[in-house]
C-alpha cells in the first residue's frame, strides 16, 4: 500500500461545496441582480405614484419595449434572482449600502437564569437558534415566496401563485416547529457503517479515508468537587479541545449499562458466608443497578490529496506523486497522543483502547448484545464483522429485537456550567448519550459566525420596512430587537474567537434508549427528555429522522444528522459527559478477587469498595464516636474472609468486635492484668534471628524504665540471652533472664516484667498461650492504663505476626492506634514498618474516633501519607474551624467536608482515594448487625451467657448467638452451610 486516496471533501455542514471560482463571482452577481430588481421596484412605485425620476425615461422605454412572453420570462428571472439574492446574498452589504440606511446596534440580551452562580459561561444563542421569517426558516420562506411571485407576477397565474405561497409557507412553518435546525443532507452513507479496518494499535481506518482512535476515561465526581475545581477542569478541557481544527471530529459517549451482578466468593466459615448471602439478597432485591462507561473518540479526515501534494512541493527530496498514508497515520497518532497528555491531567482515569477493546466498544454502539470481540487475523471489513443485529427503519426503528428511541437536543439555555447534564448519570436504566462535535478552523469559524451575524443583522427590518424607508426617506422606528440582540451576541462570539479563548464547531447531542417493549422504550425516552429539559434545553423525539439521528451517534460517522447549532469548546466542556458517579473497581486487581464490599450509593449506581490502590491496602478510618466505626470494622473483617487463605488480626477497644471474632470461630484475647492470657516472649531465643529481636525488645523495656543502654548493657543482655537459650523452653522466662543478668540495675529495671511485678502475669509465663487461628482479636482497653505494658505486648505480638506474614492476604485492624503506637521508637520506624507489611501482602486499617489525637500525634503524618484509602464517618461538626483544619490535613476540600458534615450517622460513609470519591451506605441486614453491632455492655454480658451455654452443649457460638437474637432462620442457614461446606480454617 503506497498511497491512500482521500475523498475531495472535508467535514462540513453543507453537502456540496461551491467551486471557488463561482464563489468569487457569486457576490457581485447577486448584488447586480438586486440592483436591477430594486430599480424595477422603485420605477414601478414611482409610476404608480405619478412621480418622475431622473432615470425614469430610459428605464420606462426599456420596460415598454419588452412585451409579451419575453416580458414574462424576464420578470420571472428578475423575481427569482431577487429572491435568491435575498435568501443567500449579503443583504447587509451592497443592498443596504445602495439605500444608505444607517442602522444602530441593539444592546445584548441578558435574561435571568438559574444555574451555578459565579461561573456560568454564556452560550451564544445567535449561533444555536434558527433564523425565522414569518415562523418559517428564513431561506425557505424567501425561496417559497420567490417561486410564488414568479408564478403569480411573472407568469400572471395569480391563483396558483397564491396557493403555492400559502401551502408552501404553511409547510415551512410546520417543519420549523418540528425541527428548524435539521440541515438536510443526502443520505450518502445512511445504511453503512463508517469503519473499514484496523491499521495500527487501536486505530481504525474509515471508509472515507479518516482515522479514528478511542480512549476510555472517567471524569471527576461532580458531588465531591468545589466550584474552583470544576472551573479549572472545564478550562483545561477547553484548552485541549480548542486545538483541533477543521477535519477533526469528537465523539464523546456515556453508556449507562447494567452493572455486574453481585460477586461470588467461597467463604471458609458459616458466618462470613451468611453475611455475604444476606448482602447479596439485599443487593438483588433493591432493583436493577446501572453504572456508566465513558469513551472519547477522535476522528481526523486528512486534507484532499491535491492539497497534500501541493504542500509537499514546499520541501526538497519528497515525492510529489501520491500521498504516504504512513506519514498521515504517524501524524494522527502523534496529535492524538498530545491531546491524551493534556486530558491525562484532567481525568482521574484515561487510557487508550487496544484492538480488542476498540472492536468491543464499536460493537456495543450498534448492537443490543454485549460480549467481547476478538481481533480477526485480517482486521478489515469491520462493518460486516461487527454488525450482528438488523436495523429496521421507519418512524419507530428497531435494532434487533429492541425498540430504538432517539432524543436530540435542538434548543439551548442562555448559559451553561460544568456538569449541567450530570443528572443523566443517575437514571435507573440503560442508554447511550452521544455528543458529536465537528471542529472548525479559526478561519472557517470566523466565516460562519460572520455569516450568522450578517443574517441576524439583516433580520432587524424586513423588506417592506426597508422599502418604506426608501420611499418615504424616514427610518422605521420599529425593529426586531431579538434579531438585534442576536447580532450583538454573534459579535461577542467573534470576539471570543478572535482572542483564541475558545474554538467553535457544530454540535450534535443525542440520547438513545432501547427496550424490547415499545411502551417501556417510550417511557425511558420521556424520562431522558424530562432530565434534559429540566436544565433549560429543548429536545425532540426523533421520528422521520430517527435512523439518521442514531447513525450520528456512531463513532466515526461524521456526516449523518449534522445539526446547525454552533457552540464553543468551553460550552462543549460543560455539555459533554465528563463528570461521573464513581462505582469503584470491578475487582481487586492486587488480590485477584472481587471487591471487598459491594454496596449501594445514590441513585441506581452500586459502589464497590476496594481498599487496595495498586499494591497498597493501608486504610485510614476516622470520625467521632457513635457514628458507626465499630460496625464498619466488623463488616470489613467478615467480608475480608472472601479472599482465599486470608487472615484477620484485630486490636480492639471496648470489645466491639468480640461477637464478630467469636462468630467467625476466631480467638479473642482480653489483654488484662488478671492472668487469663499470658505470653512467653523469650521462648524462641534458641534461634539466633529471634534472639536478636529479643535483645532489642529487652533494650526497649530498659529504655522505657529510664535506663541508658550502652555497649556494656547490650553485652550483658546478649550474654544472658545466650545462656538462657540453652535452657529448656519452659525456663526461658523473664524471671530466668533476670537471674542471669549480672547487673543489679538491669534486674531492677526489668522487675515490672517478672512475676510479682506490674506486668509479670502478662509477660512472664512459662508457656505461650497465643494460638494460631486465622482470625484473632486482642482487647486493649484495660491494657491502655499502662503504656509500658502496651508497648511491650505490641512489640511482641508484631514479632509473632511477622512470622505468620507469608504473603497470604492479611487484614490488620488497629482500633485507636494513635494511643498505643505513639511511641518515639515506633514513630521513627513506622514508615519502614508499613512498607514491609505492604510487601508481605498485609493491609493495615488505622481507626480512630478522636480527631484531636490525630492532630497532636507524632505518627499521624506518616500514617496519613501511607494510607492510600481513607474512610470518613459522618461528623456534624466537620465544618467548625478547628475540626475543619484537621479534615483539610487529610486532603479534603470544602465540598467533601460538607458531605462529611451532612452524611447520615450510622449509615453513610465517605470513601476518598486518588482513584475516586464516593458517599456509600453499608446497607446492613439483621444477621450482620447482630454481630457487627454488638458492642454495648449488655451485649457483652449476653455474649458471656451464650458462651457459657454453648460450651456446655458444644454448639457453635454463631448459631447460638443468632438464636439468642431471635434470628432462628439465620441459625438454620448456618447449619445448612456446615452440612455442605467443609471447614477450611477450623478454630
């Protein structure tokens, strides 16, 4: 393939371009014909009034010498020429100069409007509204009147002329009411798809020689963005789009589609399975769920071959025959990459589609069926490859077995603002919302805007008013103020274009809905129209033009249903579907599994909670007490068990997770001073690596007791540990170490940690009572009274956990971690500790209900920096100055702080990450709340009673607790799980 033949036409609002030579002669010819017509009209008027004019004699002689059929033919020609000149000529030029009428400009119209105060952008109505004359399109009305005058006056067939004028004008008025903006075009490719084949990764060659490339994107969340952020986003989007000129077309599509069903997971224990099944039932019973996908397609039609060859002559050593298609393709890819780079800073997510994704997307635009399309060995004849459903035309077309309905935007409000049509993202049914923009070069746009300005200016006074002014030499006091204002508005658009702030182009906006039931499809279309019209737009349900309107929504089809409105790229940035209701990732890519939680958000959009951002799963949970923190942590623990081989370790405050841990068959340890649980930190010092840790652990205890640890002290500790390592395991205790230490000062410093000391019962056991269950919880509330005990126990437990962190998915929950981790030694190592845990596939959840602790904590900056995901509880005081400062430290903007302040307590949670933000509802059922919500003192007493009863009859705690709560049906379901699922992780 050495050259590519490109059709000799470009994207245009007109089907047939005029030859340039004829175009240069058109204006003088039209002005001459208008001069002749004006002379005839003035002569006739003067003769009827009985007056004389300097040139009346010669003209009268000429008129009287022409009689019979010749006179009629000349009259018809003059009338038609006059009409054409009025319809298509420069009536604000020669004609107005001849009669020397001074016109005054009207003031610009600025009516009241609703929107987002402070950053509306005027939408130039003069460019989007049709120019009417007597209720009919101006060109059609003048043409019809001209033909009627030619028949009636020229041919002296009065009755047919009058009938033609009345009927023709009535039809024109009716057509204007139906759709005055539709620009008739010959259906050149109405029954054909534009795509030919794949010629580069993700690049499609179209049948007209144009290239197209598609990117998948997701815009910012409108609910979580401030006004300043929205303005900035629109400005940056406008900056990217205004660089494209004639030959470029944009197709921006939002597809509202059915969301994926609730994911299936294999849970290892009955309770986690029951909770997930309860959530599945609630999710499915809440109705259909939908989410939106967004695609941007860039289309470019290179210039005709003759122009390209002429441009090539400017360079040396370049072939002048043919056009190198590879060069054009390279230029197209480079330009689209530049646009992509500009948009990459605007969109939270954007990526080019590969070949398979491109074919799958194109197929979704022309078929009611959804499936992945593979790339054929020879990726050509894409039209035949992708079309798998017949299109039946007519007033109510069908695509396959689906009734197709199309709504087109034909009228615009006085101004736009970012995300003006964002409400479409919340509809509870599927649709395709397509926005096509045919770009124009600055010169082309200036020509079109000037033409519209002239036509609006010419409409200020009709022909009769102009004749009256000419005859009576008196300016008419009445003018069409709307036309005058529109003329000034078009002039303002020209000024914006001249300042290079924006570019202009032709906009076609359509929404397509489908359903197997025609009545349901009609109702969906009405709901779409209700949303769009609620923002000040005017829409029409397509009938005669339905097929052409549908074709215009297909990426790459730049010729069908070209609409007359011209809008700026800044208005386009407001109108296109760039804002999104984020539904969350469809899977946890790092763990190669489903989302952690699938729940609800506003509208019919689900929310999929995935705490991993890349390979970082650390999460911060912050909010005041009583707002649902404990319920959230317990739910996360139960849902985390969906990942194969997962483990859960939790440090709890107030026993709020006790019922959940016991229900999962896990181990719950109450770290008090009563001796119920005791540890043997030195049991493994016979291993040299563990002995090194033990030496550091002992040194930490000594420093906490105020002992300066130098080389002598370290040597004494290492020697004592070496001696103790040879003793039997049951003798490797803190007491045994104290006996072997030669220094009396060291023995006294370790006295609190041996039997008889404050923490001896907890840390000086002769055997370790820490089990090996996959689910473990440690109650810290009583231990918090002694910071020395807290740090000693935590360092030991973290060392034991480190032995079990082998790459299996692990969730480590630290409730009120600020209180027991705020240690100088730990603070210096926390960043490295979190990095190490990330490498071992451990996700840490830091939770707190004391925002003041966060503000004053030395470890807060490191934790906030390391937590890629953050979940905020409702806080009515979030907008208060002191509290607001804390939230701003987390990176929340003013709008997000307002969301946190107005969220519903114990129901709503606000998720924040660099991937997206969303306010979601956990939507908990009775069985889940029976465990996750059991945190009161009375609940703890009930748990003790149920444990005692369950221990006596050897029944599982989960079933016994559900029956205690009156949920017998749930307890029976647990029994059914045990009969069909073997326990993978028995306690």
